[in-house]
C-alpha cells in the first residue's frame, strides 16, 4: 500500500516510510484510501484478504466494485460530507463470500476518504450463540414456571375451600407462604419473558415492523396501561398535550409502546406516594423526542451510564412495589437504537429523573 503523500515536510525518511508501509501491510485491519470519485488509490494486504481479492487487485477499482453493496457508497459519501467526521452506521456491515462479516468505517478527508475494515465474523457468531442460548433457556424455563404458577393458584383456592371443613384449618402462615410463592413465581415469569424479548431483539435487530405510527395513540395507550399501577402507588400520571399536536413517525408501534411502558413503569415505581410523573413529546424537523419525567428517588451520578446495561440495578433493596429484573432499560435501549435513535437519562439523586428517547422521523413522518 502506498502512503499518502501530503505536505513534503511530513514525508518520513525512506527507511521510516518502508517501516510504516510494512506495519500497515501487517495490520489485521483492512485499510483503503479512496479519492473523491470513490476510486481506490491504496489498499493494504488485509483489505484484499477481508474482501477476498487477489493481492494488488483493488487499486483503481470503484467502491461499488470492491464492496459490491451500494449501502457502502452511502456510508462513505456520508463520511465525506461530514468533513473529517467518521460514519459507522447500522448499514455499514458488509457480507463477504459465504459467511464473512466485515464492518466498514469511513473517515472523510480533503482528498476523499479513508476506510477501515474490521472482521467481526467471530464476534457475530458468539453473539448469535449467546442469544440462542438465552432464547432456548427462557423457553425451557417458561413451561415449568407456568405450571408452578397454576398449581399455586389451585393450591390457594383449595386451601380456602377446605378451611374449616373436616377439622382442617389453614393458618395465616400457610396462606402467607403460598402468597409469597405466587409473588416470586410472578417475578420469575416476568424475568424469563423479558430475557426472551431481549434475546429476540438481539438476534434480529431488523425484525421491526415499520409503519406510520401516530404517537398520540401510542402515548395514550401506554399511559392508560400504567394508570392502575400508578393509582395503587398513589402517583399522579399525566400526559402533556403537545402545542402543535402529536407527530406521526415511521416506527414499530408495538415496540415503541413497550419502550414507553418500561419508562413509565420505572418512573412510577421509583416515585413516592403523592409524586407526579409526566410524559411529553417534542418535535424537531427530522426527529421526535419523547420524555418521561419523575420527581422520585433519582439516580446517583456514578450509576447514570450503567442503568441501560442488562441486569443493572442501582440498589436492589430500594425498589418499591415489587422487584424488577434490571432488563427494562436495556430492552428500551435496544428498541431506540433499532429505530436508529438513542436514549439517555438526566437525573439528580433525591430530586427525580427524566428519561428521553429521540427517534428519527423517517420517511413518511409528519
Ligand atoms: P428494573 O426497573 O426492572 O430494575 P430497569 O432496567 O428498568 O430494571 O432499570 C434499571 C435500574 O435503573 C433500576 O433498578 C433502578 O435502579 C434504575 N432506574 C430506572 N428508572 C429509574 C427512575 N425513573 N428513577 C430512579 N431509578 C431508576
């Protein structure tokens, strides 16, 4: 691969240049330099190997000829437009040959773009195995758990029926124990269901069913679903009406609804009785931002980055109204990112939290 020739003052001495060249050729990362017409000017050995080309055959070819995928041209053009910025988006994963998966990262320069190619075949294989394992495990656990739940319900009913008959007495302790088994199996069933959801979403981030979605319907629906829980917790749940009306976005209605329910559920769960939770949406020209604000216990600064990790809980002891699984927010993040959006939180311990989700409007949005 030939080195870029820029300012002569920056040109390294000959031996240094040979060293550098050797280093670039030894690198496991594929490196390519393209001019503004997207014609390859230089490519190292790894680039040829990753794209399954014979050594020395890439220079002079166009990006389309090299990658055989028009989405890569878009990624490179976007990086060039970003002027020095890099673009590694969801569409930058390239399939080569039978089963190789390569991620392409592009950085725009004055003369064109630099491309780095990374082989992620093994990583994707391990991710798939992990997701399949969780999927299988959750399936296997769900059946016996449902049976235990059913048996507990039957047992509780039987206890009520026999109590006081034929000298049988059901003590408060027995009742209490059966009720506890019921609550704990309920938590297990919820955890297994959420694990299954997460595994499914990780396995196929493309399984979103996109359509034009009225945020009014989604937001009202989610608030209604949480109404009874909020009342039980003594929390006031409010939906703020947007001044310019509700926007329509290109999204998977069920998933966005699930995301909102997760955020609202947490907001209510971590509020004190008498507290208020509000949900609102703000529209920008190309995106919408949905926020859920509470005035509850808040999140310590040190935990802010970690709450979106799976199974992460700030403090296992402090949850009111039943334990959680620590999966709700990682599911929410998956849904947001699956839509090309992002999720973040602003919070102050003791004062409350605001979770926000930004979703691009997409084609057909209004
Ligand atoms: P779960 O609520 O089931 O524990 P989540 O993934 O939804 O799991 O949330 C992870 C953790 O983030 C929670 O256990 C809690 O510590 C913290 N958290 C989430 N939402 C809030 C909130 N609105 N206020 C305070 N803490 C929160």
